[in-house]
């Protein structure tokens, strides 16, 4: 079953769904980091018999800030302003994505959903091990779930200890690889270097220099975004830009905020998004024991220290190796299609709670396999016919 995620109605249903997706998309300001959550929900709605629950909150009251403050300091769970939603039927599975543990208050506020759902899963994007104690009253709400999925591998143990039960597991982020894959159009990669989000002032200066001196197009943030107008349009624009980029800057989560993350190193969404778009990933490798499991193919990324005055040298050296670059792009796209689509994350979640995938999920996996085969074939042709000739400025011509 599919749902209409952007509807103003709280409850969208067609057919007899087995999965209830609780979405935060109408409950909070839409920051960029939440957009992949909604993308995941949309893919689940496509590959499962699912219905999307999208309650709203009254932004004109202070109930939300008061409820969050109370929950930080006491075990009391106040309703932050969410209207209870009566569920018209029972569900096999409840699935909710939280940006951080404070989002659990909104789930708690919708009423007795737990008695209507046989299994319950919560995915939390960001919770750092050193913050677990501060979130203790929120994290104890996770006891009502059968499975807790964390994007941060090194937070699994501390969160389990706080809950008092072993129900946490690590799954890395994913991406809608069909949206991000350049096939079949393979648009020209007009953006030389693409950098979004956190960045080093040192590396940023090096990239600005290469753009000025070599005529490269360095695309980077020039404003501080605190709101996304439309999350779907944001992801489409992001994907279309990434598909037209050559080098994509990646770094572990909160790399510039050691006071918050401590020594914890985690894989961010950017690695998956950049690889799916066929970019060459430049940045720091997350040496946390997990990255090599999920990016274990040759040349998955090029190491570039976070503060790197040598960024220009690395880019220019890579530009002299067009065959290697073509091979890297092909493998990044192929492996992403075969391993890192949201469909595979959903399949792993279903397996963890003992549920079988539905035909819709298997159909998407078949589509992903077909795309991976086509990418390899098309890229092989493109790499044979591509011409990198001296433009007279010392730089190779780009497709």
C-alpha cells in the first residue's frame, strides 16, 4: 500500500495495511537532517503495505518547550501539544523515526498505539554516547519498543544499558539510490567540487583557491539553513546536483564538535548520498570498525584530512587519472544500488523482528539489480569514448 505523506489529513489509508508509520513531518520545523527520514518513510510506504500517520502540533503554544524541559528533569511525560489519534484497526508493525530522543515525547502523546500494534520499532538518528545520561528519561520510553535501531554504532551499548534491556542494534543510514542514480541520463558533471554542511575553514580556503586559479566550479553553502521549504523538493534538488558533481566532500558526523561527540566516530549520510550519485568521495575515513564493512570495495573514497591545505594537490592528481576516476564512479553507483538503498535497510529491520518482506520490496530489489547492471554497462561504454584532452590551461577537459 502507498500513502500520501504530504496530505493535510492525519491518517491516510488504502487497502488493509500491516505497517503504521509514525512521521514527524508535521510536528517539527523541517531541518535538512530530517529530510532523509521522510525519504526513508516514503520508500517504506512504497515497498510495504503501510499507512503514514502524520499528526500535527499547535506551534502557537509553549506546551512543546515546557514538556521537553519537564522530561529532561523528571520522569513525567507531558503532551507537547499533539492531538491523540484513534487508530481504526490493528497493525502488525509500528515504525517511527526520531531525529533525537526528544522526539519520543510526540509518539507518547498520540494515545494507546502500542496495544494496537503487535511489533514496534523505533529508529533514532542522533544520540551520542556521552549524551545518554542527559536523555535518560526520554530513552526509558524506548522500553515499549521491540527493536531500537541506532545510526551510531558506538551508542548501542550505552543506550541498551540506560533502557535496561538489550533491544538496540546498529544499522547505517541509507539513501533512495534510484533517485540519486544518474542512470539512464548520465548528465554532464558540471560541478567540480560539491560541499554541503559542516566544513573546515582550511580546506574550504584551498578549494576556493583552486576554483579561482583553475576555473573550477566549487559549489558550497553560502547561508546557514535553518528550515527546508519542502523536504521532497529538497531531496530531489540535492540528488540532481550530486549527479552533476565530480568530487563530493564527506566527513564523520559532528567532526568539528568534539565537545559534543567526544572521541566517537560515526558514518554520516553524506557517504551514502555521494556514492549513490557516482561521486568521488573526498574526506576523512570513519575509522570506527563499521565503515570498512559497508564501503569495502576498492577506492570507495579518497582520504582527505578535515583540515587540509593540500586539497588542491589531491584533486589535481586525481584529474590526471581519468580511468581510475571512471572506475571509482562505477563501483560507487553499483555498490550503492546493490547494498545501500532504503529497501535493504527495511528488509534488515523486518528480518530483525521476524517479519517477511512483501512482493513490493522484492520488486524494488529487482529494479535495483537491473539498474546496477545497466550502470556497469553504460559506464564501461562512457569510459571508452570519453576524451580527456589538454585544454591549454594544464587541466583535463571534463565530460
